[in-house]
C-alpha cells in the first residue's frame, strides 16, 4: 500500500546582493524572498516544478542565485542536516562577533 502522506517543499536560494540564504514567498502574484523559513510558502510535490520556474525568473532578474526545492516537515522545518544548518544561519561567529586571530602576524 502506498504512503498517503503528502510531501511539501519550500524553495530556497541565495540572495545575490549579500549572499543570504532566502526562501520564496508569493506576494501579489509574484515571488518575494524572506530570510526566515517559517515565512516561506510551501508547495506540494505537484506544484514544486512551477515554483522552481517562478524562482528561475528571479535568477534572470539578478535577485537570487541557485534556487532549489527543500523537503520540509509540517512546520517548515527542513528534513536534511545541510538545510537545517542553512535555515539557522552561520555556525561560526562572523563580523563583529568573530574571535580575534590567535596569531597576531596573520592578516587578511
């Protein structure tokens, strides 16, 4: 007997300007991009292809790069480890929160 549970996806990409991980949400019939996966629109399997095509339009407009579908749970939580990390943000302190180098001779 086939599994009757529906599979849902969100569309993710990286915003071209600053490289942030973003998720697609539809607004006024077009795509917009949000940084919180909880605010992303979900798509069932049969609508996933159309959502990717819509996201590809944002690639052509130089808004995002590399869109793809991510399988999620019912609460927009990604199932894969890579996507869990991407949705929670950097795992290494950066910017003003970065630790100073232990080697004072090292510079970038």
